[in-house]
C-alpha cells in the first residue's frame, strides 16, 4: 500500500503558490493533471497520485465516506497518513455543469493555502488532481495530510464542561471573525467539518468555501453558515445558548 475567478481582498495572501516555502510540481499522467508539493515527493507518492482510483480501491485503504458525490479514504505513504478525496460526477448534467467551474479539489487546494496565512488552521494540502475528457473537466481529487483530533460534534456534546465548551466555541467564533474580515464563508459549517487539535479548531472540507465579491452575496452565505453552525447543537440547549451568545457578542446573525 502507498506509505487528503476569486477576487482577492486586501490582506489576503497572493494566489502565486510559487511564493510558498514548498515548491509545487505539475505534471500529467494520461488524462490526469497533477499538482503536488515537493515536500511530499517520493516514488510511492507519485505512484499514488498517478493512480488515485487505484489508491481508493486498494483493500488496505480505509474508506471514510462513499456516496455519489464524494469518496474519501485514508492511506499511509512514506510513514505518514493522508486523506484522499475524490469528487464524483453524479450524472451527465452534473458532469457538464461541473466541467465549466473551478474543480472542487482545486478550491480546496486554494483555500488550504490561503487560510494558514490568515491564522486559521486546516489540514495541510498535499496535491490536487484534475481528470480531463477532451477540453472538459471531469472528476477531481484532493489529497491532504491526515489531521488527528475529534470533530467538534464528538467533543462538544451534552455533559461536556461548559467553561471548556465556551473557550472552544470562542476560538471558533474568532476564526469566523477572521473569515468575515475577508468576506469568506465556509459553505458547510457542520460540526464534523471542524476538527479540534489541542482544543483549537481546524477547518476541513473546503470545497464549498468562497470569497465573495459583493456584500450581499457574503451576507446571504454567512447567514447559511451561522444557521448550519447553530444546527449542530439544536438538541443541546446549554451549548446552543453558548454559541448564540458568543456569535451575538461579535455581531454575527445569531
């Protein structure tokens, strides 16, 4: 087995990935265009990136999720763990619609580089892969380092120490404040997309993240983010109250 057009706002790091400390390699293999960091370059990793479907179908790959939209697996490569996420095409219409948009894997790649520069933790990006069918885009894959830690939902549940819960919720709201400064929304702010590492939030699943061009677009998406975030604790009144109070104190629509 193998040993997971934006408008740049002031203060947002540039999109020129060559300015990063890790250089990015680009190469093609059949119908695949592969972009990956040189820090993770090795014969085993290249073998995995050139055959991502083979990685996900390998019996020792641990499948975390599989449906008609995405397939997610955890692999080991060169002594480290990685998450491989494939974005599937559900039908012909979905294929045509996605082929003219930025690939979801590329979106993850973009924001996985942008967020750390803003002071927000996320799973480090390793690679993104684009499949092509003639001039059209087909499926895509995003590879990131595996991040250890419980999800927010696993940690913040009835019975948790409320002072600790308030501290963690406060750190999540601080991350949302930073995103607000740059008109960025997550797009799917369910608790399973917020990991906790040393009780600090790590945002994952960035494929729906957006940086909005207009205030109205941002506020509509922000309302959706906040509603989805609060829905995580609809059956836990104490935690829901903490979340609402912290959001309201920072002028979020709570």
